[in-house]
C-alpha cells in the first residue's frame, strides 16, 4: 500500500474513534451523573436509553442555525474548525498498543500537548466572535485556565519522561513493561497531573469557561446546531485524550502486570488500553458529580502557588533518584 | 533509509489529520446547513441575554484580572520547553552530574523569580 493510503486509513480510523467516543461518553456522562444524583438518566430510547445520544445527533443536524446579526462572521464560522482539528490531531500519537499508533512520533508527548493547547485559541475565537457577554466571559476564563494548567501539566508529565528517558509515548509504556507502572515511583506527579488535567479538560470543578449554571453555555452560548455539536464533541474528545495520556504515563498503557507481551501487542493491547482509559474517565465523571466549581481566582492561586512549586520540587527529587541509582526506583536502567 | 521512510509516513499522517479534520468539519456543517429549516426573524439574530433587551455590547475594554499571571506563563512555558530535552537525555549512561546540576541551577533561578513575583504581589487577582 502507498504511504498516503495507509495514512488516510489511520486518520479515518481516528475520526471514527472520536465520533464513537463522543456518542458513548455523552451517554455515559448522563448515566453516571444521573445515578450520582439518585435519578435514572436517559431511559426512553432503546434499552436503558442507549440511543439517546444518536437521537441527539439527528436533532443537532436538523436544527435551525440562525447566525446572530452582530457576530464577526469569519471567526464565528472558523472557530468550530479551529477547535475540532487539533482535538482530532491529538489522537495521532496515542499508543493504543505497540502496533496500533497513527504516528509513532519521537516527541509524541510534546506534540500532543502542543496540539491540544491550540484548542484554547479556537475557544477564545468562538467566545470573542460571538458578540455576546456570556461568551466573552467564558472566553476570558478559558484563557485564564490555559495560563493556569499548562505549565503544571507539562511539568507533572516530566517525571515519567525522566525515568523512561524518552518522549515517545510507546517507549514510555515499554519502560513500564520491564518494571512497575509509573504511578508507583511518580505518585505525587500523578496527583498534580490529575488536577492540572481536570483544568485542561474543562471538567468540573474547573469548568468555569462553560459554567452552565452561571454563564448559560459560556463560550458556546451563541452556537447552535452542528457548530455547537462539534465544539462539544471536541470537549468530550479532549477528556478522552487526557485520560489516555494519563493511562500511558502512569498506568502502563496497553500492558498488564503478569500478562506476557505477546498477548497484548495487537488488538488485545488496544482493548486493555481502552478499558483503562474509560476507567479513568469514569473517575473524572465521579469527580464531576461530587465537587462544586471553584472560583477563577482560586483556580489561578491553585495553579501558581501550589501546583507549580510542587511539580518543580518533585522534578528535582525524581532527577536525584534517577541519577543516584536505578535501584531506588524499581530497577529501571 | 528506514529512519527516513518512517519519518515521512509520520509527517503524512499528521498532515492528513489536519486536512481530513478540516474536511470533516466543512462536511458536517454543510450537511447540517442542508438539512436544517430556515425561518429567520429579527428576534432570532439578536444577542442572547436571557430574554431581556441587550444593553450595550460585549466588545469593550475588558479587564483581564490575570494579566500578570499571563506574563509569568510565557516565561515558565519556555522553561518547560527547555526541560523536556534535558529530561530525555540527562539519565543516559555517560552523562555526568554536570548536566543535572546545571538544570537544577536553571530551575532554582526561575523558582527564585517566582518567589520574587509572589512576594511583590504579582500572584494576586486584581
């Protein structure tokens, strides 16, 4: 097969996975939140309301989409594209198993973070172009979130890179194969990564750019129909990508302890990877149903006065451990 | 040769991610435009403000309370970019303590900067 054909098939597979994730995650969120609130969630369409999201897709596709009169037309129509394309491209470097990777990049981790940070640009464009006060407030808050999460998130992802000696996501998983999952030697980094990632994925308690209960729909207030659909598909997809990164960095990716690698090199590994990722997402939804939203100035204080110094200290400690001896951190050479 | 081929396939994949992603967006929005009913009215295109008549526009000078944080963010984001290549190589056999200590000094200078900004009240919402 020609390289272009192979590449096209891989990208189309990623598009399919992204759509599937969107449909499944929205249903899952409704069910999980429903049961956390002691109610049932969707029940009407299909067994246990399973087709509810599909019906919503049809609804979104066939809804009237009036363009508000005062919007900045170019940016207003471009914003869903600026949000969607990076969200999709973030799937490129994810190692579903040692043979199922769209693009096996040597700087995969950095690439994923870099491409995900573009999403904020699209969100700001959407909020500013909408000519709406709710949207503007949401857009300004989303920049505040970016300013808060990015440095701690990147620093919290550093200890696994230091131990594995690689930014290639598949290599980071392979480094955990021979020893323990990195959550054991990097437990504090895992906690910082979780908190910073909740901000990155716009998840409650840090969902202030959207904040349904105060800003209508935040940056997406003036968006309707499929433009809104794409914005929210990206958001769910980013949650998935963040959870997949967490599984890769801290929970051994496609590997399982005591299971020989031969069983997990192909599709089997991808199944394990997806199950782990969905378990992480379930925990994020549990957090979402449990904690109240924080204030924006509390968010900035948390990021700069707690997470940033703590991650820096932990990097120095990890560096010392890596230098002083592999024996200290589980026999990684 | 092997390395070169691998690199080129990956660049194609990344490029196609962007092209197909953009095409998918355009396709979806066109489909929705074709399928949706169109019944415009002056009320539908006004700014949404919970039903009341809008007062004033949103494109005003908006005070960003996190302006100083944003300046610090630029500095620390660049620091992180320097840290990543270091994190990959510093643990390799044959690379001595010098590289490690150098980076500790670099981190210490930036941490000192953060402490100074903190003391001067830059890390405060205003």
